[in-house]
C-alpha cells in the first residue's frame, strides 16, 4: 500500500507497526509536515529502523495544491491518508480534506483515517441528541466554548461536524462507525476533551 501521513511530525505513527509489517504491507510511506525540525527527527527514526527505502519525509503544506502535486504521489494512487491530531491545526480544513481525496484511490479503494480533538458531546452527536455537535444544554455549550477557547491559544481548532459535512461528497463517513470518547488532557486533570476516530472510504 501507499500511505501518506499528514502532519506526521516525528514519524511516531510508524512505531504502531513492526518493521517487518511495514516492509510487508507498504511499498511507500510519506511523512508530511510543515516543521523541518520535526521531520529531521522523523528521518533519524526512519534510518534507525532501516526503512529509508520505503519511508520518505516530505516538507509540504498539504493545503498548497502545487506543493502537493510536486512533492507527493500522483492523484488517485494512494491507499491511505491519515491525519493524526493534525487536521485541527490546519487552518483550511476543507482544503486539506480535498487534498486527501485527490490523492486517494476513488470508489472506496482509498481510505481517510482521522483521529483528532472534537468540539461537542461525542457519542451524543452520533446518536443525534442535541444539535449536530451533540450539545444538549446551555451548560454543555458553556463548557465546550471554554474548551474551544483554551485549545485555540495553542493553534488547535476543535473539529466540528460541519467540517466533515463539507467533505461528505468526497468521503463516505457513514460506512464505518466512528468512535468518540473523552480523555484527560496532560497536566490539566479537570479538562476531559472529546476525541474522535473516523475511517472513511472515498466515494
């Protein structure tokens, strides 16, 4: 498979697979980021694992169509595009999702993997309770707004369902059940933010 890991930073996601699994399952992996310093760490990790022939670390703004076309695989040739806690830090989220759709194989052969921080009520949203983000009352709204402002200080914009709706013509978000769960944020024990894991094949 061909895998593009957007916002892959230090290449940490590679360590969820054994080296043998990577060599067996992937013909090419691209670690994409806009941080040169993080990519340098990724290169060291790749070299230490003996994966330089498979893994390429690429400096690229994933919302810049020219850079994506010049530095990443041809359109409709990738099997997997992942964004692990990176879409929330990309200003133009709609354009990032469009770039992912362009790279992926069409008609369900390509898959988008998304894990990130979400705004709202987690499972309540998937059960259609409250509004589309799962906000059921004014206290939930106040908590979610305070959390949104806290994360925004660090350039993290919590994802809303409207972001996914903007790409609903590109990905089938309904075919695979998404998972929403709350988890504490390091150093802030009172803050239990919603996390979401979504897998969506192309349309």
